[in-house]
C-alpha cells in the first residue's frame, strides 16, 4: 500500500511540473557530435541580477538529443528535444520568457561540440563569438569536469559541473 501511495504522489508531482508551452524552433537537423552520452550537470550562475541553479539531464543518441532542466525544488523548468526534424522545446509557465531553448542549445554546442563540425560553426556564429569559456583541464574532458562560461555582452556567468554516466 505504501508503495502505491508513493507512486501516485510521484505521478501527481511530475504531472504538476510538466512544461506548459511547447515550441518548435529553427535549428539544423541533429547530428551526433562524437559518441552517445548520458550526462548529469549542475548549472549555477547569474543572468543580470537573477541568480539561478539548475540540474540538467542530457541524453544524446544517434537519433536525438534530449535535455531536461530541473530547478532546486525538482520542478521541471525546461525541456529540449533536438532531432533530424529540428528543435522542439518547452518551458514551465513560471520560467521567464527570456529563457529560450535555442539560446541554451547554442551555449551547449559552443561549449562541448568538436570545433571542426558544421553545427559548431553555425552556433558559434549565432552567439556572435561573445562567450568566454574556461575549461578545468581541456575541452576534450569537458563532459566530466567543471566549465565556466561568461557572456559579458548579455551579463551572465555560469558554472557547469558535468558527470558523464556510463551506459
């Protein structure tokens, strides 16, 4: 009985945290940058005067990339699905409209993708080369370490702590 009540509570909690708005955005079709990955990240920083902290789960396969961001209370803040059809995203109604999935995706690609890929070049141009990225050791190890990102033009700083999960 306890397990059934617990499962019901989890279901109701997740249903209440679903994203309110779904959007399709223009983005190049999905291509896997190197190998399939499952990654958990902690993002913390500020955007202007607003501080933020999110936990992100990132899953990349040959077919798609899926990213889900949770706030510190475990509520789903945003989700992104990038496949060969383009980019679909959603964000919770309580999340600022300034948080755009395409902007999140640009930062992820410019930070983690190999620099010799076409997708990297497209997104680097889209960010107008304003990001300053500092890797703990090297770009090749970025999926398993801390990365600091600064965008002086848009007044934000972010620290990403990443852990790749073995499949």
